[in-house]
């Protein structure tokens, strides 16, 4: 028996929008501590790791560890049927090969338009390869406004990486003299680090911008970069990307 | 040129 209720159903919608362009099919792993997902893109150079802790759900019942394979494109289509203010309930069981998403509008504010919609989606068998990602010390950790990071990635990608139209150089300095803490740029540097990454992937990661006002980018020369979007009170979406290096 | 390695060369597969 699996039953989860998320008052802010829009969180799962945003999670799906942030990962569906990177990964087509993925296993959602449910345990008593929460919902996790780990999946690589088809070229195996980028990885997404999701955590939604059980405490972040209004109701969370998971009698035994369950893994559900879902097509993220189809799941996104179903979640798009939910209003942004809808409460989302996910239901599953051990015998059927389907998962049910139920959307209910807020009873208090929409008392005259009370609505329940449910969508049943077929599950699939996915042979998911898991990677063990150890905790690591990073040379540099940058915490900055997520919208600013998205803008920088977009601008650089539009200029391109061939040098045909010229070059772009963006310097981001630490800035903590801001009214709101989420507007700060904080650079923790233990050692200088210089790395090259595929902007196409970075741009895909920035689809997670609506999930968090800030993003944390952790860099070490011998490790994939980690781009982390914290989901308030619930967990995170983390993206890993291998660096481009001289062969 | 610049090349990208598989994630498996950084993290352990299981």
C-alpha cells in the first residue's frame, strides 16, 4: 500500500518539468523515509538525483519499499492536468501495474467548485543502473540566485561555443550586501579550480529554477560538477555533469 | 579536442 499526499502539488509538477528533458524513463523509489529517484541521461554524462522526504508530505504511507518505473513525458502530461494550487495524491499497490494521481482543488478557497480528478498511469519495467555517489570535499562552492545562473547559461549558450561570432567572458563576484539572503552570491573557495562543461546540459539543469530561489554549484577538478536546487522543507534536485577534458 | 567521460569513471556502479 502506497499513499502520498502533497498539499503543494505544484512541487511535483516543477520537479517533472526540471528532469523530463534529461531523462525519458526513471524508477521512483518509495521507502518509509521518502521518495527518491536517480537516473542518468542516455549518454551517461549527466545524472539527476531527487529526494522528497516523507516529512514534507501531508500524508505519507509506504508499507514496504517500492520502485515504480514511469515515463516522465507521460507523467508530466498527467500532472499538467492539475491546477497549480491543487493538492496531489499518489496511490499505488503491490499488485497492479499502474499508479494513480489524484488532484483535488483546495476545499476552503474553492468551496463552490470542489473538484476531484484522478488519472491512472501505466508503469513500466526499467533497468536502472545506480551509481554510488560519495560525499566529497569540493574546491569551490558557489551559492547564487538561481535566476541569475539560468540567465548566464542562456546568454553563453546563445553566443555558442565555436567562437564564430566572438567570445563572452562573465565574472561573478561574491556579493553579500543584499536586502534578501537569497539574492546573495557566496563563493567558498578552498583552492582555485578551472573547468569546462557542456552548456547544453547546464541549460537543461536550469529548468529547475522555479523550484528554488538559489542554486549551489560545487566544483572539483577530479569530479563531476554538482548543481543543486533545494526544495524547501522537502529535499532537493541535484544534477551531476562530467567535465570536458583534454584527452 | 575536449572529451567527456562516462559518469561511471567517476562514481561506482552498482
